[in-house]
C-alpha cells in the first residue's frame, strides 16, 4: 500500500506541475493568469496575488492602487506611482508559480505620461531578479488607452513566484511616474 500511496503522490505532484496554460488572443486581450485568478477568487484577487510597489501617487487614493491593473473593464481607475526613478509594480503569486511567456499592457486614458522603457523581472526570493523582457524607447503605449501584447524577449522555462515591471528610464513626457491602466500576464500557472 505504501508503494501505491507514493505513486499516487507522485502522480498528483506531476499533475500539479503541468499547470494551466494561458496564451494571448486578439479578441480576449485580458484573459490571462491575472484575470483567471481574479475570477477564481470572486473578484477578491488579493486572496490569490499580493501587490507591492515602489510608491503610490495621487494621495494613495483607492483609484490608483496596484490591484486596479486587474480591473480591465474599469475605465476610471489606473495604477499611478510617485515621480521617482526606477518606479515599479510587483505581483506576488504566493503558493503558485508562473512561467511567463507574454504580457499585455494598456496605457491610461489621458495624453501623458506613458511608459517608454522598462524591464519585466522575475524572482523567487524577492531579492535577486532575472530579466525576461526589456523594452527601450517603446512607442506602442505612447497615447491614450493603447493596448499592446509583448512576447518575453528573454524567455525562460523557470517557475517564478514574483513578477514585476520596473521602469528603466523616464516616460514619454519626461517624468518617472509609472502609470498603467491594465496589465495581464500569460504563460503557465502552476
């Protein structure tokens, strides 16, 4: 019986390791890992994902909190940091792990500021980071309510607990605010 038990445990671990795959598609732009976790938690995404950030601008109003990047339909809310170099937003998947392949971002619905140069970094200890995507002078989001899906240009098969976007330069308007309307991650959720 202990042999059968060990085999069942091994099968469960292998099944868990397979995870769920999420790929971007044109008509379902924001139907990835964050949307899945938000719907699985009955819109209580903080029970599945923790958010941290370099700062929260605009008097820390609820409209600018990090979690609003997962409220894809809400046009009045967007994430907004203070004007500080290297501003960032981090997703902590807790007990889950993610192998990221792509991500989609939407700029907020005003004329400025919009992201220009950034990296997507991953970690398992929230201390040492591995870059999986790097964008420099990227104009895809330079305008109001623009949406673009990016493929990781340094792909990996590693599983990560933390994924963050960190600005590596100023915005198109010359400030250091990190302002994002919506953000979605694709790949494998384990």
